[in-house]
C-alpha cells in the first residue's frame, strides 16, 4: 500500500517507481481529512505506459542460382521484413561472395511491412562461391535474424 504523508493541502503527489512499458496500472485512493474522517468510496486513478517502438529487421528466404557463369550478371533474392513496431529507414542489404561485398542496396521499410529484395552481382571466378546476405539498420534490436 502506498501512503501519502499529510500535506494539509488539496493536492498531493508521490513518485511511482518500477513502472514498465506496455502496461496499465490502476491505483485506488482514499482520502482522510485532518479530523481523521476517511471517504467511503475509492477514487480510481488508472493510466498506461506506452510501449517503446522497436525496429526488428528480418532477412529470410534467400535464393540464388545453383550455377553462375563467370563475368555474367547473376541474381540474388531475399525477403526482408520489419517485424518491429517502428519504421526503419536506410536499411542496408549487402550481398557477399566469398566474404567480398559484391552488391548492396538501401531501402526503407515500415513497421510490419515486408518486401522482396532483388540484387544482381557478377561472378568473377569458377567453382563454388559462398553467398551471404546481411541486412543492417540503425536501431535494430535483434541482429540474430539479419543474415542469410
């Protein structure tokens, strides 16, 4: 129970600690006058703390051709989602071939939105090439789902 000290005034306040985002709080107040008379009904104070908007960029379902031809443009597809609650701007999607950056693009993505990203790159060698896509954006709270 939270008890106000006697202020001999009509207005009272007290700090509240431990409040969390995305929660609603309800407090019930009874007042007592200087003669020690307590009001019979509770006065209800209810309020909510808004949730902090978050950006969570997710890269998934990447695809590339199984065979590439040297010095001929090739494609790379990936599905980009912002599964957070805040809009993301200047998301950098970069394609690496054997850990060398070969293509990139910048784009914006609203909260809850998704889009297919299509990039082209040109292989410069024969044989197996390890392709990797990484999405980075300012404020991203979960980096574990940003690589394919």
